[in-house]
């Protein structure tokens, strides 16, 4: 909670117009409590460390978005 609150204060300080905040979970570590805190802070998205893409035609959790690592494109 401390890290999220500190990050949120920093983001609000530097970003005055666009209030859409994103998070990439450090080491891919998150849980339901983390997601609840992020939603309460009005974060928009959360990126996991899981490899993959999303299917836009299906429902998916905006706080559990998989991603590709830049190293995957060597």
C-alpha cells in the first residue's frame, strides 16, 4: 500500500491533465488487494509479467493485462 500511495502522489504531482495512470507490477507481483487499492486510486490499467496478448472481442480484466517483453523481439 505504501508504494502505491507514494507512486500515486508522485504521478498526481507531475501529471496535471491526463489522470489515466497505469502500473506494471514489480516482478509480476500483485493480488486481489493490490487491484482493489489501484481501483480506489483510479488507476486505469495494470500490466502483469505474463507473456501474451489480449483478445479485444472477449472480456478481460484491465488490471491483469499480459504483455510482451522487449527481449521477446530479438
